[in-house]
């Protein structure tokens, strides 16, 4: 169904970004996928995909935002606070959630 199709598209986008060794595309694809998985209550998969964001969460807004959402869902307050602390510095003109 739609969920399977979305997973295939996210997987293709992430694999393309990884193969191209393009960090900005990795962040874009993995961040969107993590948020989608969290919205679908697929915490285990979100955690797996979130692993691609750990290198970027302290310097990329989208990665920090996705990891904050993931850490909050996991109940990892220490990591959530670290991600939340990075957001204002990375925000630019964005509104911090």
C-alpha cells in the first residue's frame, strides 16, 4: 500500500544520497524518513534510520529536529536536551519547535 510505497521512495532517496556521498542529501532524506516513521509509530525503524543523522545533528537543523523528535519518543531526555540546545544555533530564521 501507500506505506510500502513511501518506504521504497525514502529508501531509494537515502541510498542514492549515501552512494553519492552527499551529506546534505543524506540529512534531507533521513530526516524526512525519521519523521515519517515516527508519525507511523515505527520507532524501531526510526531509530535505525536516525543512525544516519548522528554525525549531523549538531550542525544541521533538519537532522537536529528529527533527532530531537526521536529522542523524545524514546524517552532519552539527555540526548533530547542536547538536540534541543543545538536548534537555536542552527535555526537561522526558522522557528524552534
